[in-house]
């Protein structure tokens, strides 16, 4: 590997207000420092762009410490150890870690070892690297924990996934299919719906952008009611699904991407149905399931090698294009995992 003499990283210039304006971050270049004893130099190979990036860029409280103006932007990466002055890390080793939007990361080896969000990665020789950013990465683990541990999906159950062609949703849908459920997806656009049904074998898909009345469209496709709803979108989508839930249905609250970065949050009107339909709504954070990742990864790798999981990524080339790619998550421009390839 050729090592750069500089490090480039995206710095927070200002918080987002009501949606992204595309200038929240600025790209900074600084000289590559000498590694001190105990430090590790990681070269970023893939930077994951996640819906949670919008939360981290806002001043609203979320599940991680608030980033400050002038801080490097936080992001999940797959990196490769470029140089090490720590005995536990060796050159060439791959790591997944929550770091920053940088092409190189200088990290303290002991801190990496203590960090639950940093793991060394044994790449399977028959699996491409980019599969580890989505299908076998954090969004894959989240979908697994949400659908299996929280949703406790059972064979034959009617499952609906919102944001079904996005990174987390596409995995949640495939995992529910692998568990033997009848699976339906909500996605924006006929092309995404076609992929869900024709390529992934879902039992149905609804183009929410192409229908006037989403609640009625769901009732038509799933007349007996949704038993498990894996919700990535929240807001109006959740409102349209609630009347379509079966008695005693479960809602896995994965996230509410439709509301991220918005100044005014949508108030869900149909929440009283949670009582009358005896529903259970349960949120989860993947951070609480990290000890299960090695086991999840083993299952996901096996399903991947058996051809049961599609590696569907939307890759953008070059760290300099990261900020411009972020709004894709709000416009629905991505199918599958949005990530930046730095190689
Ligand atoms: N709980 C956890 O631990 C955990 C972990 C990871 C991710 N998540 C959650 O998973 C969700 C998806 O995140 P991701 O990073 O995988 O992003 P993603 O699904 O790859 O991208 C977001 C997708 O959401 C859809 N979308 C955006 N705005 C929408 C709106 N107003 N109404 C309906 N759909 C909209 C778009 O697809 P369309 O073209 O279909 O509109 C877009 O492609 C987020 O809510 C995130 O917080 C949760």
C-alpha cells in the first residue's frame, strides 16, 4: 500500500437546521503524524453513510455524545491497519470501527481494544470486501437483531418492512424471508419494488410514492393484517400502517428516517390503535447487541455464501464526495447500502 503524506477528514462546520444544506461539513487536510508507541494507523477502505449521520449532524439529543463544531464527522468504517506500534495490531489486518470521515485514522491501540464498536475482521476469501459494509456489516447486524431478537419473526407470519430497499430494510426483508415469513416491502419507486419482488422474492411490494392512499394500498395487499412491522421510516408511514396491524401485532421500531434532520417532527395520529389492537412496539439499538455480532456474522456469512442474501450496495468513489452523497438517504437515491469507497 502507498501511504499518503497527508490525512484528509471532514470537519463539522455547522449543525444542520431543517434538512441538509450540503455545507455542514468542510474537508480539511493535515500532515500525517509520526506514530507514537502504542498507536495504530488505519487506512479507511470503506466509509458507511447511514441515516444516523443526520442525527449526529443535528443539535437534537440522540443515543451518542453530541459532536461539537470543529469535531471530525463520526462514521462507521472498514479499515486496514497500515502501520502499528501496538502488539495487538498488525499490518494488513482489517477492522470495523466507529471512527470519523477520514482517509487515515491514528488511534490508540489500547482504546481500540477497549472499544465495543471496534472489531477485527476475518474476511472470508469468497466474500467481497464491500459486502462487509452492508449485508454483513452494521446494517445487516441491525436487521438481524431487529427481526430475529426483537421481532421474533415466525415462519408463515405476515411481515411488512418500510424503507425496504434501503440498507437496513433490504436486509430485514431478506432475513424475514430466510426465517420463512411472508414478506412485503414499502419502497419509493417502481424499480425498487421490482427488485424486491423479482430479485429478492418478496411476496409483494408497494411503491408509496406512486400511491395516493398508502393505508388503503396496504389493506389491499395484506388484507388479513400485518403481524410484524419492521419500521425504518416512522412518521406518516407508521400512521398508515397502524390501522393495518393485526391484533396482537408487533412493531419493531428500527428508526424514523422520514423525521431525521427536520425542525418539526410529525405527530403520529393513530397511536390509540396500539391499545385497541393490543400491539407491542419495541425499539432497539444495535449497540445493545454487539456481543452477539460474531454469531450473527457467522449466520449471515453462511446465508450469503448460500446465495440467500443479495449484496446490494450503492458505492460512491472518493472521500471528497462523501458530503454530496449524504442527501441520497433522504431522497431515496440509494438502493441497498450507501457507502464511500476510498481505495
Ligand atoms: N436501531 C438501530 O440500531 C439501527 C441501526 C441501523 C439503522 N437503523 C435505522 O434504519 C433506518 C434506515 O437507515 P439506513 O442507514 O439503512 O438508510 P437507508 O435505508 O439505506 O436509506 C434511507 C431510505 O429511507 C427511505 N426514506 C427516506 N426518507 C423517507 C420518507 N420521508 N418516507 C419514506 N421513506 C423514506 C429512502 O428510500 P425510498 O426510496 O424507499 O424512499 C432511503 O433510501 C433508519 O431509520 C435508521 O435509523 C437503526
